[in-house]
């Protein structure tokens, strides 16, 4: 099961051209949806204007080398390591989902375009990474959904409460979960594989076509926001906010905990306060 390419097995009933066309359409939907989201919300204009103001009002100008250094730090810390998450559980869940999704998508593209039929054997490493990526998405995504979400973990809400902002994570989990189930059923020759495949396509279409109504586009302009934040801190503007006296995140965390320990547990309201571990 883990060594078989499910898309090659599908070629007996569905032309590889159809599968490849579907993947291209999903890519176009992501690009179009992201551009629509950016234009509709004015995200690009906001970031460019903010970046320009930050450069003109800065206490000092930054050289080319320093800008490159900030860009590298943004890529390594904020993008690759998800440094914006102070909560380690949330960061790990996010990294599992992010890297799992990248593995899952890349290997899907490789299998659909390079090994679409059984005539060309799919390397075992490709199919293994497809399964690993999908399982990583499931572990990180379901962990976040049931145990880390603020309204569930901190506010005692039900995990079944749905909002429009949940469209991305739910469609992602639905697509990947159904994809793995379909691949398993197909390898066993189950008649249910056709039904699950239809649901898999439906969930995948919602995932990529729903970009304007989900948080999918955030992954494209969040790095720009993180870079602008580092630039504003380096040139002294700090986004027009008061600067922190403690640059070390660990010192900031300890200072916050000291202040919380000194505060009454009921905050004067008779309500027991929970430890701040969710944000």
C-alpha cells in the first residue's frame, strides 16, 4: 500500500490528461484566488505603504547588506521555523501541517505528471513521502483542531463550532484524510474507493477554490508582513508602537509570568484564571 502510486492505479478508469488538467486548474484557482484576496482586502497596498512609511520615518537608514540579513532571518525564523508562534505546541502543530502539506502536494504533482500510469514505476521514496506528508498534515491538523484552538482549549468551546475562518483547515483535513483513505481502499481493491475518491475531489476543490474565503492566502503575504516588522524594528520606527525594553523573548516571557504571579488568581472578579499557555 505505501509503495503503490494511487494515481497510476486510477489511470485505468481516468485519463492521465484529465488528472493533470485538474491539477493545473487547482493551481490557477490558487493564484487567482490569492490575487483576488490581496486586491479585495488591500493587503499588498497596505504592506507597501507601511514599508515606505517605515523607511522614510526611520531613525536610521538600512544598508543593502542589513536588508539582506533581515530577509534571510525572516525566511529562516518566521517562515521556515514559524517563529511567530510563542506557544511551542502550536508551533509544532503548525510545522507538522505546513511541511506535511508541502510534501503531500509536491509528491502528488510528481506522481500525476511523471508517473501517471503503471507503465513507469514510481520510485518508492516518492510514494513513501506522499504518505508521510499526508499523515503529518493529519497529526498537526487534528491536534490543532481538537486540542490547541483557543476557543476550544481556553474558552471551553465545542470543537464542532464552525466559522468561515475554519474553511481552510477543515477542507485541508478533509482533502488529505479522504486522499489517504481512498489510496488505502484502492490498494485493497475495495468498491468503496470510487465513492471516497469523489469525496476526495470535492474536498480538494473546496480547498483550492475557496482561497478568497479562507486563510490560504495568508501563507503568501505573511512573510512580507514579518519582513516589514523586522525592518521597522531595525530602523527605529517599530511600526509606531512603543519599543519593548526586553529584546530577549525568553526574558519577556519570564517578565510576563512574574506579573501574572503577582496578580490575584480571580483577577478581582471571582473567576479562576487559567495559565496563559494557548497564545
